[in-house]
């Protein structure tokens, strides 16, 4: 497998203040672990997304407000990098990709933005491949622990994009759209709970929908030492990566793009990004976890497991 990594030295300089501090340590750690010496890895410099593509996704009024934040140019470069990853895959230069980002994307809707998201990266990627390469069907899997409301709204009525979204907190009942499902999982969910939900839902949905490309919105804020919901570990992230790899190979010839989303803990970023990229490139690795995770009591474990299984069963019953 050949894995592309999208990176710009501008990202840690100009990115959002909460997200950018993790970037240089994570990138430098890849150098320390000699990732870039592996022939399975290729490094690419992003190019800005086209104004035409961005304006197909977001309203003019919203973009005026984004420009006023001072983050428009770096968000445009980030979105362009995500689109570049898709184009490189479609041209056959790489099999899959990991896109670093200077601003997240899944909270940016057609006419509203929040949560460090200014341009919807996944939407720019999808629109670019639709327009330039005639790609028909996409499956977006979002495991950032915050609800991906922007992506949901943009693709709510798009029959060619399926949005499978997992987030932490309540109300603990799945939400269904035309080609989308949002699966809430308890905030105390751990590796085994989130992994169970992803494994049980991803493959049957992918088989039923038939995407040509998988896109993973990866937020390491789901880690127990980061700022989001859930209590995941680095090993949980790499197991989710392996599940996505397996499904992408079965359904769409291994075409998978990972878009970096939320998270600010630099140690979590270093280990999880290293583990995920190594998984994509099928390079042996030993990612270290970053801290001690307290054991859950039996009652909480059982309660969480029951909620997760109930939600998974409801999704399968409604969609398949």
C-alpha cells in the first residue's frame, strides 16, 4: 500500500489556536519514527481549494464572515489539501491518505460555522472528485466525538453521499436522514464500545451503499486525556483504522482518506497519528498509549454496552 501524507509548514503557524499546537510535534514524531524513509509513504504539499468549489458548498454571506476571522486562507489551504488527497488516489499515485489539517471541517455547514471549522473539508473533497473525476458515491465515517452537524446538513439530501456519524452524549437515540445516520454513544464509552458500533455498522452499510471512496473524519479528542467525550485510547484509534482499512479493501479497492479533525493533546496526537498512518501504509509499529485509564465499575460497563448494542440494532433494522 502507498500512503500519501498531506502536510504544510503553514499549518502549525497559521492554524486555529486550539488545534495547531499538536501539529508540529505530531509531524516531527513521524520523522523520529522514520516514517518518511519508508517507500510506502509519500509526502505532499497542499494547494488551496478553488473558490468555485467552495462557493458551491458555502453561501457568500458565510464566507464573508469566515474571512473576517482571519482563518479563511489557511482553511482554504487545508480543504485543498484534503481534495488533493482524493485526486492523488483517483489518479493512482497512492492507495490511501492521511490529511493533516490546520482547521477542522465537520461543523461548517452551508451557511454557518463554529467549533474551529471554517470550510467543510470533506465536502470540498467530495465536490472536487465529483466535478473533476466523475466519482459517484462516497461514504463519510465520522468518529470525532462531537456531532458533525455541518457535514450532516450539507449532505442531508445528497443520494450519492452516505454519512455515518458517531458522537458522544445524549439524547441516546439514533437520528436518521435520507442517506445518513447519527449514532450517539454514552460519554463514558471506551474502545470496545465505539469499536463494536463501528464494526457492526460500517461493513453492512458500505456493502449496501457501494461507495467508491471512504472518508474518515478522525478526532483524537475522543481520547480519555483530550477534551471531547468518550474514553478511548491510542490502541482504540488504531483498531478503528484497521476496521476502516478492511472495509475499504473489500468495498472500494482500499480507497480511504483520513481527515484530521478535533483534538489538542500533543502526546495523544503524536501516538495516534503515527499509529493510524502506519496502519494505512501497512508498516509494523508499536504506538504507545499516553496515560493510565481508570477501570470502570461493572454497572457502568454493562449500562454502556446495552445502550451501544440497542442503538446498533436500531440502525441495522432501519437501514438494511
